[in-house]
C-alpha cells in the first residue's frame, strides 16, 4: 500500500510540474509513513510542507492542489488534509486486505528483497580470546552479529561470517602458565601461581585433559597433548585448541556458525604485521621517540598519536588490528561490519586512522562498527555473577541451560546494541505476556491451534474461497493487523540498512499485540464459510510473518506451547 501511495504522489507531482505549479527540475524524496492514530487514516505524507517554499504557496494550499492532482485509484478509499498541510490516506478495504494474498503466495520469501544483490559483506563478531568460556557479553555480540547477517542475507547480500581469534599476546601467555600451574598441582594462592593467572574451574578441565593425553579437534587443527608439564609451548597449543573447541560448542548450542576463523598468529607467521609496519614507515606517517615507533594518527582524526612498536620490540595490539583489516580489504570486502563490545570504542578511530595512513585506497570511515553495551544478569532482582564453569562471570551456556536458546537469543538482540541490558532470568523463564519471546511465540502457536480446531470440526481452511472474499476483513482490529502485515518488508529493509535487529524484535511484539487484540475481539470459527475462511487466512498470514521474523532473530516458531 505504501508503494501504491508513493506512486500516486509521483503521478501528482508530474501533473503539477506540467501545470507549472512546481519547478520542472524539482524531484523530492517522497516520504510516506503509517499513521499512529487510525482516525487520521492509514498512511500520511508531509510532501506539501516540504514543497511549499519552492512552489511559493502556503503548505495547506499546496496540499489541496496536490490532492486534486492525484491519479484515480481503487486502492485509496479517501484522502484528507490535516493540520498545516499533512495529507492522510485511507486505504480501501479490498486493497489493504490483498496483503493476505501476497503473504500466502510469497511464504518464507515475504519481506525479503534483492536490494543488496551482488554485494559482498563481511561481518566479524564474537571474536573472543580463546582464554575461557564465552561470557554473556560475547553472547550479546553473537546474537546481534548473527541477526545482522540474517538481515543482510534477507536483503540479497552475500555474507561472510568471520571469527577473529586473538591467539597471540600476553593473555595467551597467562593462559598457558595458568594451565601449566594446574598441571603441576599448583592452586591459586600457592607459591608459583602466575600473578595474572586464570582461576576458573575450566582451567582444571584443560589441565586434566592435557595430562590424560587427549586429542582436541578444533576448527582447523588437531592437537594431541604432549603430557609433559614443562613443555610450555605444547601446553599453550593444547589449551588454545581446547578452549576454541569449547567456544565452538557454545556457539553451536546458540545456533551460531561461522564461515571463516581467522587467527591473529597467522598475521605474524605470514609476515603481515611486519609488512604493515614497513608500509606505514614508507608512507612517511611514523616517527621514533624514546626507542618506540609511533604512528601519527592525529593526522587522520585521532586525539593523539599511537605507539606501534614498543621500546622492547613488541608490537602493540593496534598494529595487528590494522594488518588484519588491511587483509580484509585485500580479500575484496568493500563492506565490513565489526560487531564488538563497547570497550572497543577507543580502537575505532585508531584502526581507521591506521588504514588511511597505509594509503591503500581504503575509504574513510571503513570499516563499519556496531558496538554493544554490557549485560547484567539478574535473578529475583539480584545480580548474578558467578558461574560453575567460569568461576567469575555468567557464560552463554549458563543462560541457555537456564532459559533456553530462544529466550536467550531474543533477549540479547531485542534492544539497541548501544543500550545497557538487564537480562532477567525469572522473566525469560516465565510463561506470561510480560515475557516478550513467549508473547510472540504464543501468537504463532495460537494460529496453529485455530487451524487444528478447524480441522477437528471438519471445517478445514479453504484457500480458494478465502482469497476471493478478502474484502470481508473490515473490522478495526482486522484492519490494524492488515496494516501491520503490510509494513513488514519495509521494516526488514530498514533494519538491514541500519544494522539494527531490535527493529525486527519490536515489530514482532507489535504484530503479536495486534493479533492477540484481533483474536480476542473477532470470532474466527463462525458458521459463515466465507467469513470463517478469510479470518483463518488472516491468521495464516500472521503466522507466516511471525515465523519469517523469528527466523531473522534465530528464534524458533513453536506450534504448541
């Protein structure tokens, strides 16, 4: 319906340009939005207010001329002018109800489009250090990142999911020494325990597996424990592989998979960090001071210059990040989205500055970032911090075990990434309308129940009869539901463009609310065959869109609850 109204307005503009009412070269972007109050119609535009100045007329006067110039259409019941010059459109019942036919014909494809066809996008998310189980913050990144990928795929993009393993540096050394201490029977607090050692119970599991000579099958390697307690390199390799496998199991339980696992260590092994440093020196953007090598990131928008190589010869984490993103660019990804925790905020400017300093043709502002805020987990109103696995934080597996995958994913992705999130375990477990994922899934199950009842009463759904009588959907509640169904494709497109899966979550809640309201107000199983079947068809269309939206959230659509 929205596209129909835009087309009508474009026709009116053509007429007004030909009449000389509007300049011949004017080509405004036509904005049409759903109305909040249905007393003001189904859709509205502020086009007359936008064009009043170039037309040299008062907005309301221009609105009257604009309405008079609209081509005739059976899709619009009436058009009204409101306030200073808003134009409100009331959709004809027949036209509005056609969305049911569209949904049923398109099925799983309803809401999808090809706006991104031919465009390759890489989305990097989670990218947790292989030093322990995935915590709830990683879970939020996994839920948001995976939903972004699903949205991009729904709009025709070719998406590559990538996980970047920081398997080099100080934290990995701390991990190796922690496991070695446990292998030797040293506990936290004992003499010889590493100062920055990892204390979680999972370190004991790694140590026991190492001493048992186990073989670990990680994504790209198979590592057999050397059993030698003094071989720190062997312990490091085994521990990293063990925890990579554990993280992979966490992600599989969460319904998340990746196309590429990229190791930070490979950047050093292939000489890419050194090559990046050399190129930055060659381009004249570096200087030496106090024995360290610096990059003039202030020339590219940073608030201060950054150290690339410390006086001890070791590179800071900033340089391999630049080398890694140069590698992404060289792999042909013109669009890259990094979904990371808000603690990475300070790296955004410096990585982009480093990429500009390379003078490699990389656009300013590349790559894109989606940064999520922290998550606090509560039970009975009290923050939960401890985990049996991790010892100091709540893991993704803890949440899945507590409330299930569907609730965990929905809760973690249902709010804006840049807002802090309180994950209420009691709410996520409750079977009530206050639980958002239950509320949405129950709407889907309710439609399934309607159809089972129709079959049980030997009055099964008649598709042919229903699509011939769609004009019978004329109550206010049915119209509200029809309008909501019609908006779904636009919501998908906007959510994909903005990288905001919470738009889908909010839409699903609104759709479920419209459906529950309609279900409670309008009787479906009436004796009139035509009316019963069109209402079943409306339910079927609602079920389809609920399922499509839940799929974008990575959440199931149960038939019974």
